[in-house]
């Protein structure tokens, strides 16, 4: 038999009301028959070594909660799966590795770019595994590669909803899930095959587990969080551990158990993360280098140096040996990847990806911490604000000031943190809306969000201009209604809340629908329509963006892009060259013309060349036919400089193609001696000329690719297939 009572003031899950305010509703929770009477702390002595009892259960969900969640997940699935095949191979660099993993278990384990296992991708392989398994089951096609990514997006929304709902109610969970699902960069990445989709899912799972551990200090939840962090490390190395410090600090301070036990649990969680992420690293490092693929992205065939260098601290300092744009940041707080600083994520190239609700998230984080300032140390609501807020703050600072490679789509890492804070903070203020201060903060947040959305939408002024005016008017009307909530009736108050939510999500919804209705291919892709270029960040470049119909937006042509000295077709240009080409983007110029500019071109070159660095090559029927001739006789039907070039031919033929020099063409793999040995053994049939790509155009280009190119040109006869120069390595001149 159970009874219900209002949680006593000061209990672990209670948020103190504002002075002079009576909460609008009392949360009823089931209480065991042996529960202490109201007015007591409810804490009984905890046996030595045993976890403390769990805080009160969450309030029961209203009847609409489950149907609303199912609708949210269904709509998310529709948006993320809509016309998914239009993006083709998406990022062919990873699609080729998926094809290789589906053909060879050795390639699957190492994350090799080809089934011949010449070189790996420049990341650990966890993100490739779900896609490779899907291809093994359903065959090699765009849907088999991309559907697992879309399902990861649906799962991420569900886990985030559960994490927020557990302590803040169904409405907060629904708002958080909706805000996350409609974040443009999230819609982009969950419809793409980069590692960021799996990384985002694992980060949300890790935070959920930490929040569960904060409720009753159960070690199993911290261990599960550690496993999630370990798998995330095998997805994108050190970026996965970026939010570890704030989560560990919050648990050490707020967990409801003895201090010594807290530190012991954190140590066990760290051990779990090390084991979950380190087993693969240990095998790779101990495996004889002569019988495994070269570690792509490294200059010394070591995964550890790749982790701490090119993919690690090099991203912070800009000193990325082997990078296409590495070698240190530029003057004035910037570098090859745009100006750094507080405003970076609000700039022209970044704002439309992630910043729609970023100001609101910071405001609501401060409001949530203020409202919970007098709560006990173990208060789980305040701990939730600290966890999500700490993750947001540290990621925001890192992205804002890092000098190394930084692409717009990296911002998906911020999306769940922003969405959670918006859901939690909005509901917390709504519960206290009759207090003037709470109403003012809530109304002000809606107004600021609407005005900021108007600014962001104005950067695509020619793309459905009425949207920004509708968002602005709706937001101002909602803010006025929320400000006067104490004088309005229930129905008008609810209408004001609905208008506020519509205004807050209207801008990101428009960009998300445009993103879902547009195909994206290449190494660097962005969400939403083309924008005017401005200060900060890279321009829109690399990555094909063509309208496919079905949703508002599509492709559309803007103004011509421009490189340095107004040169057309140079890095960031809107037509032709590197990596742009095809579709024209809006005018803009990146830092030193490389890699900036705002053209949203395809970057498709016909013979490799610089255009092939970021978006591969167009494979003619003649070239495909030649590569497939007697293909079973060879380990690699061809070799090409740069992973994107090689990937294009590999995906066209479904046969292994060696990527000389890895992604940038700058890795010293294979050596000239090794390449000569492969040719002498008859393991490579064709060599595909690189055009202007050359031998390693990264900052530390080893020259290995140039040496191989020169040797081939001197010793083998050439022919032209579909406009591409190729050399038959079985027929010396």
C-alpha cells in the first residue's frame, strides 16, 4: 500500500521556490509504506560499503507523454531517413573503408581503406563497424551505409529524452529531444557517414549513465559510462574524452556517498574506459607492422602518435604534422581554419549549424543554477545542470579557441548539451512563471532567441525570406504573453508557451528541412542553405549540395565564389578547381584563400588532382572497364594518390585500390621500395595519375607520393581512359 506526499523541503530532488512564490503544481510521487513521514530528511543510516538509497522517483508521466515520445521518435526517423540515398556514397573516404571492411575481416578490424590492407583511415574503426556489418548483410549501397547513422540519430534523441525526463518531467524531455532532433548540424551528421554520429550517441549515453550514478551512487552506472567513453575513444580518439573533467568533478562533489568511495568509483570508471578503448590500441601497437596496414594520418606508422598528434593536441595548437592545412595557427588568433575567439561559433559559417539555441542554453544554465543554489549537495537537479552545463562550456571553449583543423560539422558535439539545458531550464522557469523574475527571464530568453534566429536567417536572405519575419513576430508576441502570464488565463498562457516554442525552433526547423532535402557528398559538408561569407570560420566549401526536392530549399545558385586575388576556382572558389566546382556558392574569401571561401561546390575532379583531395574523382566507364579486367589476379586493381581518389575507383569497381599517401597524400606509405616490390610481384595493375595533387601537399609532405609518381612515369607507358591518364604497371615501357 502506498501513499503520496509532497517532497520535503531540502530533499535531494527538491528545488527551492523563489521567495514569495508557490509552485504551480505539486509533483506526486509514489512512496513506499516504510517511508519516513513528511518533514524529515528521509535518509536512514547506510550500511558500510553499501550504496545509499535512491532519491525519490520521478513524477509520474501524464497520459500524453508516451504518445508524444513515440511521435517524436517517428518524426525524427522520417526526417533522418528521408531520401537518404540521394547523398550517394556521402564521404567516399569512409564509404570505401566500409566496403573494405565488408569484404575483409582484417580490414574490418583495422579500419583499412582497402581490402588489400595497405593503409587505414585516419581514425580508429568503431564508427565503421556498424556500417560494415550493414553492408555485409544488405550489400554495398548508399542505404546500407547511411541507415545505421540515421538510426543512431533516433537512438540519441531517445536517450537524451530519457535523461532529461527522469528529473524534469515529460515536457522537459520532449522539448530537449525536439530541440536536438531539429538542430541542423545534427540532421546533417545523422544522414552522413562521418564518425561524429556514433560519437554523439555515445556521449549522450555516457552522460545519461553519469546522471543515473548521481542519483544513488551505484558503481555499475559509472562503469557503464566508462565503457561508453572507451567506445567513443575508438570512434574519434581524444575528442571523446573532452567532457570527462567536468563530469568527474561533478560526481566527486555531488554523489550521495562517502568522499573516499566517490574517488574509488571514478577510478574504476576510468579503468573501464581504458579497457573499453585500450584493447584495440594495444593489439594494433603490438601487432607486427609488417603484417598490418599502415596507420593512416601518422608519419611514423603509430596509432599513439596519431592520437596525440594529428588527431590530438595538434588540433588544439594547429601543429598538425601531415595535415593539408597544418603547421601552426596564423597571426591574429587565427590560422588556416579561421579566426578563433568567443564569437567563432556565432559567425557566418558556424552560426546556422549550431548557434540557434546557444544563447538560450547559457541563459537557462545560469537560471537553473540560481534556482537550485540552496539545494543540498546531492541535489540531482542541480547536478544535471552542472553536468550538461560543464560539458557545454568546455566543448564551447575548446571549439572556440582551437587553432587546428576545425570543420562546421564538428559542432554536432554541442547539440545534445544545448538541447538538454533548454529543456530543463525552460520547464524549471515555467513551473515558477507566476513569479515576476521567472516570467521575465523566460520571456527574455524567448525574445533573444527569436531575434537571434532573425539574424541567422538573414544570412540566407534570398532563401524563403518570410521565414525570418514570421519567427521574429511570433517570438516577440510569445515573449509579451509570457511576461504577462500572471494576468492571463490558462488558455492564453499555454498559447504563449506554444508560440514561444514555435519561435525558438522555427529557424532550426527550416534549416533542418532544407538539409534533409539536399544531398551532401565530400569531406567537408554543411547544413542549411548557402550563407553570405563573413569573418570567422571557413567558408562553405567542399561537399556537394544539390537540391533533391521533397523539402523546402534544395540547392539553388548563389553568387560566384572567390579565392585570393579574385582567382576563380582556387580553394574556396565557387566554380571548378579545389575543392569547389559545379554548383556556385556565395561570394567570399577564406583566410589566405585556403581553405576558406564559401562556394558550396562539388569538388569533383576528373583525374584526381587537387579537387580529388576532398571529394574524389569521376570514374568513367572506360576506366572502370579497364580496372575490372582480370581484377582477380591482383591484390589492388589500381593505386592512386590520396584516399578520396582511390575511394572513387574502389567504390566504382568494388575492388581494392591502394591509397598512396593516405587522405592528404602526405603519409609515407607505401615507401618507394615497397611500391616497387608490389609491382614486381604483380600485385598492382594500374597507376592512376594524380594531376596536380603531387606528393604530399601537407605541411610536412614526405615526398613519397612524388617519388612513386616519378618512378612510374619514367618506367611505364601511359594511356588515357575517360580523360584520365593511367599507367599499366604490368607493361614496362
